[in-house]
């Protein structure tokens, strides 16, 4: 066995693509093997979808229950995976020095973040397939144009929430990240306009909620998947959140 | 074939001839220059609320050079600035002032090519607790084009006994070995080990120390930090003593030990034999002998080889068979304490110090 290493050359870094793909695969499999994450990423959105379709909450809104519910639940998936799941995982990786160790390997800091983005997108893709299939069985038939518009918008939403999650994970203690991102998930999901249009509760609330990243993503997804329409105002708000959080994260993210 | 071959790619160097491992691959042609050179390093941290928002200078003036084929130790108390220094060298922290050259490059702008030639073991390990060692090591290996075999490393470091156990369930010593394996996967030319013996049980310690010596013999530059004098004494070819953010002394262990003449004058020999012996034949001007308790004798002063010869002759003549004989000289601890206390002279050596004592019977 040791002859294999006799005169072994010093290793070279794997190619950038391979490093990033390997890291993405590793992070995604870590995410999917974590029970709590699975509850957050799969069970909660599925329960939400079933509850909204089974109850009369969304009646009298001009469309079938599932047509209104499904876009919001897909937006919720992005919130679960990119913001809460990714935020918590990164916060604890930071605590345990995993971020520092990995940044000394050929992967580096840039590769680490690229790997996280890939992991989030891979997990999100699985969620979308699962939720869409279940919704289809419930009679969801989104317009094709709306689907083509909705996919990049969901990716943009995931990117914005990843940036916000990383900003929190990189600046406060992991316990605080855990609390903030879980509380954020509940508040965004319940009254943040992501699952249900905020106008459902009160118009006063709606005026504020549309400025939130959750409200913006919820409105964007519903406009796209119900009416095949691009909600330009929502797009601007979501982009602004994403860019601001990314800049702040680059500036203030602490690796240790 | 011995597991030593895992690392070993050095032919015995002949004087005046560049050894094969140095010229290896055309890539390491500059390796005759130091692996790491730090000059006048300054590092401020903060602003800290405890200092009314001012910065704190944790490293004020550290210079060091680490060569290939040597273990270079940064020795100092906790908080002396050792970890900060090597984290600046690893590119994990940006320095405030001074210069650092790692394999001829500035680590602050380390690219993947430079990182692939440098192995890092962090003080806290940097391992994800939920991962299994084997999965983690395979993943890290995947970041290199031609890594060392994970299986061979796992076997060499005895990780196979717990390679499928979650890292959070491992003991400190087991985690430390996994972190060491992770740092070695790229067969690095430069290896940073931050407190490598922390949390190690005696067996792991022997295993890890043997491995470090092997890596050194294979021509790697190893830079380690430790607050344990024993580690430095046992492992290091060259020691930098770091105190309050400054490198205050440097040298081989031997040079540091000889740096104070007091040490040479304060050698001590203890021996045990039958009580109430006449020891006057052992004495000469400058040497003293006392029986500290019945049958236990201490001979202090500037002991020389001739004194040992006289001791042997005296034993023969007086028909004394000592049950034990210890020679003790100053340990690195004395140098360390003398320097970090700022004391001008080194404290006298305790005759009963165990470290760095030579047992001759």
C-alpha cells in the first residue's frame, strides 16, 4: 500500500468547478441528512399546502385554493432552505471553526460560499419538484408562461434570503442565529405575506408587508404563477434586499 | 514496507548537492529559501468595548523563519499571540503591519495553488460535529487533484477504529487525529499545527509526535505552537519564545538552554545509596554535596565529565552501589520563565526536576 505514496508528489488543487461542485454536493447531503432541516424544508411546507387546500381560508379570492396556495408555499420553501436552514448551518459551522478550516483548503472562502449557494439551489429544486407534484395532484395547473417566469424569480428569492441568512450567521452568535432565523421564519410565514397575501388580513398590514423580502417574493410568485405577470415593484424590492444584504454580509461577515 | 514511505521522498542529502525532494517537480526549486518568513509582524484587534472602543495590539513585534525539514515551534503562554501569528501566516487574519512570506508569496492573497501546498490544523479542530470522520476526509480529499490515500492515512493515524462515529462523539484526542489527517491530505510542503498535543491521551501523543518527526524527515516545514515546554523540547528543531506579542528569544533547544551561563554552573547530580557515606572524595572547589535525607545525596555546582569519572572511581573504591543516579540540568522551562519574567538571571535549577534529566542507572 505504501508504495503508492512513495515519491508521492505534493497534491495540486482540484479544478475550481470540481471544488465548488464537491462542496455543494457535500453541503446538500449534510442538509438532507439533518432531521430538523428536513422538517423545516419538507414537512412544514407540505403541511402548509395541505392545510390551505383543505380549509376555506383562501376561498372568495377569485381563484382555486391550490392556485393561490402553491406559489406561496414554493416561496416558503426558499425561505426555509436559504434563510433558516442555511443560516443556522453556517452559524454553527462558524462556531466550530469549520469555515476557517475549509477556507485554508484549496476550496477557499469564495468556494465555500459558492458551495453553499449550490447546496441551497439543489435542495430547493428537490422541494419544488415535491411540492409541485403534490399540488398537481390537488389540481394545480399553473400557466406555462407563469412557470417560466416563476423559476428565475424563486432562484432570485433564494439568493436574497441566502444573503440575509449569511449576514445574520456571520455577525451574531449561533444561538442567536438559531433564534432569529426560526422566529423570522414563523413571522414571515404567518404575517410576512409570503404564504398568504397580506391583504387577506388587513390593508394596513399589506402596506408594510409589501416592503419586506417575504412579501415581495410572495407577491412575485403569485403574480407569476396565477396571472403570468411580472410584479416589477416586487422585483425591485426583492433585488434591493438581496443586494443590500450581500454587501453587508461581505463587509461584516466574521469568519471566526 | 513501513508506513514511513507514505511521506518519505527524501534521498539522503549529500553536501553540495540539492536533494531530490527539494528539486522535486520543478515546482519547489526555491525551497532552499525559507518556507515561511515573518518579519516585524503587528496585529491589532478590535475595536473592543472593554477598551472604550479602542484597538488592542495582540502582536507587536514577531519575527520568525521556518525552514524545510525542520520543526519550528512558537512557545509561549496562552494569550501570548502565537495563534494570531500563525493565523496571519495562514491567511486567516489580515495583519496590521510587518511582512509575511509563505512559500515566497503573501498569504493574504493566497490562491488555491498556494493553499494546496499548505496544511493547517486549527486549535479548535475546525471539524463539523455532525460529520463522520471518513466522509469528511473523503470530501476534503476531493478538493485536491491527487490527494494522499484516505484509507492509508486513516490506518496510519488509527482513525479506522472510529471512522464511522459522528465527530461530536469522539474524544479530544480522536478529534485531534482527524484534524491532523485532514491537514495532511494534500501532502503539504508546509504544515501548521496549532497546539497539536492539546487533548491527546499519552498513546495518541506518541503517535502524533512520531508522525510529526516523520513529516519533518520527509522534508516538510512544520510550524507548531505550544504552551507546553515538554512539546517544544521533544519536537522542535528551532524554538521561538513568544511573550506578550513579541518574539523574545530564539534558538535551538540546546542554544536556549546554554544561553545562560547560570545553567552550566548549576548542574546537579542526585544519587541514592546507603546513608552516612563519606563523600569528601567527590568534592573539589565549587562543588557541594549534601545528604538531603538519609541515603539521598545531592551534588551541585559546575559539574564536568571529570567529576563523573571521580564519582565512578569513588563508588569502586568505597564499594558503593547507588540505587539511582540522576543528572539534571536547566530545562527549557527555566529559560522560558527567566525570559518571560524579564529576570536578568535564570533561577537556580532544582535538583529534583524531572524534565530534561538523564537517568544513568
